[in-house]
C-alpha cells in the first residue's frame, strides 16, 4: 500500500489575502497531496509571550521607545523569536514523512534538514534601501540580515514575485542564482476573461487610488497633483479607497476601508488608476487595476517596472513629484482613447503573466525536480 503524500504550508497570518491564493495553487498543482497548514502566529509564537516581548525590547527597545521602530514590526525579527519558530517547526516536522515544506514571506526559517523546502517571498529587508520612502531608522540591523540570509541559503529554492527581489536575494544575500527563480504572482479579486468593461468610463475623468497606508502609498503627492489637474480639468474626480485621510479637497470622495468583494465597483467606475507609492514590496493592487482594464500611473520603484511598461499600459514617474504626476494624469484623462489602448495592453499582460493559474505551474515544475 502506497503511503500518503504530504506537504506542509507554513505562513504568518493572512499576507494581504495572498496566503489563501497560495494555498489554492498548492492544492490545484499537487492534488494527490494532503496539505497541512501551520500558522506561526497561532501556536508557535504568541505576541503575549513575556520572553518574546523581553527579547524584542532587548534588541530594539531604544528604537521602539523613541518610535523609530514599532513593536509589531520588530516582534518577529528578534533572534529569540526566529530561533523559537525554527525549533517548533522542526519539532512538528522532523519525524513525519513530508515530501516538502513551503513557506510564504522571508520573516522566519521553516526549513528542516532532509526535507526539500521552498520559500515564496515578495521582499527582502535590504531591498528597502532602494526606496526613497524607506526610513533608514527602521533598518533592523546586521543581526537580522544574517538571520534572513539563512532563510534563503537553507531553502531548496527561493521563489520571488518580482525580478528586483530575485536580484536582491542573489546580490545582497550572496545566494546562488540556481536557488532563485521569479514566478510572479496573481491578483486577489475575482475576475473572468470574458468579463465586459464599458468604455464610457474612460470619459468619466475619475482617478482611483487604492491603498491602506496613505503616506507610504504617496497620497500627499497625489493630492498636490490633483489640485493641478483641477486647474486644467475642473470636472475631474478623485476616489480614495482603503484609507480615510482628512482632506479638504474638491471633487474628492474618501471611501475608506471596505471588504475586498466591494472593491470591484470602484475599479469599474474609474478612468485611471494612480498609486504614486514611495515604498512597495510588490503591489498586487496594480495587477487588479490591470485586470480591470485600467491605465496606470505609478512610481518607478521596486517591482513596478516589471508590469507597468512605460507608454504601453501606463506611465512611471519619480516618487514625490506632484508636477510630473499631474502632467501624466492630465495626458491620460484628456485622451479616453489612450486610456482604452493602455487598458487593453495591461489586461493582456495580466492574463499572460500575472494570474495564480500561471504562477502555480511555474512553482510546481520547480518543486517536482527536487521531490521526484
């Protein structure tokens, strides 16, 4: 009798709705495997653990007290928590017969000696230094970098969402190129290929912003740019979803936080999607806008140039540049036909490269090489 094939999926919470999608592609691409899920934040480590809190303050206490770092950001990045998670995972897995283990994000090391282990991540800590929006006081220090390096070196293969993170793992963490491959990712809103989008929305001159962190996502720069847009296009509107900044701005609608299922409505009403972010590990929201056939204006940082092709499906501007941002917004809002052309190109790119149905086989093809 053949023994049951098993794999373990290790995560830390929700990961912006991504973990559910990853679990689904593992189920789809490994249908004969029983999947066990371990959430390190449920059972392995508690944010109320007195020793964990003690070590957090021991390593980052001064910065936390001076508000240079937050307790929540620092908690999982201490040597104590890193090693405790490792010990607990090894304890759970070492005597079991698992074909492989798979973790998302590079904030812990779930590798176990003798078991093929795969990491899927959207970011590295050292990549932060390539963003103008990164506050260098938030740097976690060389001790964390050495721990993070172990994650990549202990993995059988590191899967990344973008080419810049592949480069970072190879160049910044001295990881062999053979152990790193970019598989991209998908969007987390529901959409089908045969969905019909009305073209009159491109004449609405409605700008859509979707983001939770108003400052980091470039909200203040967008406000200044929108004021300039109104001087040329007084009927233009701005819709802000995901956060609730206190604004006194004409033609601006602040929607705030909404369930993911309600987001689609705002994509369908928009003419242009604009998110001038200053720091972005990936930006799945851009893929969602592309899927909904929207032209995009974004900043030329991080992963964004992978999927925003200048002059084809959008424009890339420098961070914190309201003048340049307003010029590109006026260009698109003034030419609905260009909005339509850009939207069509972006949607085509989305279906070709940026769906979970595309990412899943890329991941499984690489895993199979090591477990068969």
